[in-house]
């Protein structure tokens, strides 16, 4: 059963588990379970997804309960006006404490709105919250550095967070498309869970019916706590950054 985070007369939000598609797609024809159908059956009425999360991403997923509300929200998500989305991810390496990724992205070919290879502006704000060092060899290094980052997409491009983190050489762990397979498998062998470590934690927007601000939060699942074993405190990470490796090898090339 899907966990419901919010429900009113017009909207319903769930905590989507990783590995669940939002709706049926020819890109993953073997799947038989979809959030749209599961939620519809669970609450006994039709639902309209107003945005999407990748199959591997967990967290806040919002639906409309009628077509008119779906249309209003669809336009809001398209423009990004009045929306604030916050994600958490585990990435390879130790990014800067904070920064802004301003890197245009090509519209992906499976985006049915256009077949043109259109380049779109894309911006993501990030902040590093924790740093880890895992006993997993990486290239010439005996360990692998990872970090917990908070991500706020300021635009809404397909796979934006995954593509932007790859662009700055800090791909999200578990990303089979934009990351590195051997590293993903090695980390999964150490930690246990095999997943894309990306979670939609918070969604804040103006409710489409009325002027109230809606804030929906999805807590990270207990499996995220496995990273705490390998946390490096701030003072230690500062010493290692100054005196140690730069941790920016060309592992993605």
C-alpha cells in the first residue's frame, strides 16, 4: 500500500518507493506495477499525475484528483513559478560546500513534447551536508569518497539532477545511466541496498484552489542510515581536503 502524505478535495501526495514507475511507458515495457494504477485502486477514484519522478527516485509525488486541477498544476510545474522542490542525494566525491550549477541541457529524445534537439537552460542549487569515506578502492585510491547533498532544481528538465551532478564530476550513486557501473556495484556490495540514492524530500507550492501554501515532506527511508557508518566529521574532512587528494579523477571518461 502506498503511503499517503497529504490529501484534500483536489490533491493527493504519496511517498513513492524507489523502483516504482509513475505510469506505463514503452521504455520499460516489462513493468506491471505503476503508481497511477496503484493509487487509483487504493483510494477508489481516478488520479492525474502532475509531475514525475524517475523510477529509481523515491519521495514526494503529487497527483490531482480532477482534470481541471491537473491542468492548473501542469502549467505551474511547466513554468516552475511558485514551486520549490528539495531533494537529497548521495554522490561520488566531495563537492564544494555549496554552489550553483548553471549548465544548459539538451531536451532528451524520449520527451514526447518535442523531437528537436533543443538546448534548454537548466540551473540547480546544491549544498553538501555530510561527507563519507568508504573502504571501496577507486582507481589508484584505496577508498571512495561520497557525500550527502541537498539539491534544489531551479528549472524542471528531464533527469536534470542526475545530469547536472555528472556534469560537475559528482554523479549520484546508483545511477546506472549517468554514473559508473563498477562503482555502483561496489558500493551496493558494501552497504546492501541497490538503488538510486536520490530522494524527493520536500515539495512546496501554492495550492491551485485558494492561496494557501502547501508543503509536503517525505522522510528518507531507514536504509539511508547505513551511510552514517562512514561519516567524516567536518574538521577531519577539512584536514583531508587540504592535505589529501583532490578526489576529481577522470573516472567518468
